[in-house]
C-alpha cells in the first residue's frame, strides 16, 4: 500500500467523522480524516465546538461542546491507523478506487464516508444590512462572540432549541436578549423553554420578522415588521442568527450521490450506505429525522463497520 492509499477516507472531521475514524481503526482499516469540506468554516470537532453546554451525551453529565469534541479527537488519534488532516476537499472521483483531491494533495481510498454536516443558514438577502454587518455585530456563534456583548443588548433570530440555547448563553453576558421568531411560539426542548421563561433578561417576540439591520461601523438597531412597545425599530448591539443550517452535500452530488429536496444525502438507515457502492454518509448531512451528536456518532460507527464489510466482501 502506498503512503497516500487508504481503506477509508472520511470527509468531515466533526464528532461523526471522528467517531467513525476511531471505529474503523479498531477494525484494522487505514483511515484518513479530512477536516474541512466545501463550505465548512469550522475547526476539527465541527458544530459541537460552538455549543456552550452539552448535557445529553451519555457518560458526561455536563461539559462544553469543545471539551467533548477534543475527547472524540483524542480517542481517534489514539490509533496509529488514523491520520487527521485539516484540508479542504475540492474533488472526489471514482476510478479503480476513489480519488480524493485537496489543495494540498491527492489520496485514494477503497471507501468514502461523507460526514460533511451543515453550515449556518443566513437571513434572506432582502433583509437590508444582513450581509453588510456580518462580523460587525451579526454573528452565527453565541459561544464564540457572546463575551463581546457584556452589558449590551442583543437579538437572537430563530425559535429552535439552538436559538433558545444561544439566548440563555447570551444572557450570561448581555443585559437584555430579544428572541425574534416568525412563528407563533418558540419550540425548544422543554427544559430550555422553562429556563427561557424564568430568565428575566430574555424577552420573546413571536410572529415577528426582522426587515432591516441598521448601523454605522457596527450594528446599532433592528427594524421589525410589526410594532414592539409602540415602535418598529429596537436598539441592539448584536444580532445572532439561529435559523437552521444548509446541507454541505454539493461534493457528494458531484460524485453522483443521491440527495433529497432538502439537500440531505439519502442513506440506507440500516448500514449508512448510499446509492453508490463503497460510499457512505452519516450525521447531520443525511436524511435522518432525528439529528444529535450522539446519533451522528452511532451512524458514523455503523458506516465504518459497513465499509469494513464492503472491503472484505470485495
């Protein structure tokens, strides 16, 4: 086997990819994890690194997402058969084996796992200022940027559990947090909904959209599509976007992997396989209904085992 020949190449180094690497190494497969895919801007460990508190991963009552990601990375690195490289994958093609190209090298593998996950969804472009003030008060990571807004006023856009968690985290720094949600009621996990209700710093504005973000060198206010307290414009120093994610499946599509209308990779839920022999997918990028780190980790391990069986059968 040549230096750059592998049994299993994992595209994406989030929790799913790292768990798959650990498991594939235990099965004796030479494994390469490429830590960035097209469109991803996250470090090794993926989306979970931006989560302040994780309380739903078995074995750990409470720890930060970054701490959990480091534990998964360390576990994968404990095996000599695993190589992790923070390289952007630019192309994958099928020859006798799969050829994976990055800006730094070219690698071949008998099997491929897409664990590319997602990236943050942005506000519509017709929301004036939604692009102009990115990194000037508009943020997608409350954990990363929350401390910058100590004793200030911020808004969180979204009504999911992620939005609620962002608001709770921001309330530890900001003096006031608005949750702006277009729907009738926000819908976080029950425990976080109760925390929102009890937090005097947080106020929820339901059935409301932001139509404009104003400022000079940074965000100064938001304009709403319906009045709040008699006016449509509210002074805020920051806007945190938590309205969902976009599937990072374009790379898989170029290889011929089938996706659904949402861009999710369609898999066989028994073995994580796709429509292309030797290609697997796991984690947030797939068409599974329930997506959490723990389910992604499980599916990553399933994919590794399926890849092992595929190689042995061939």
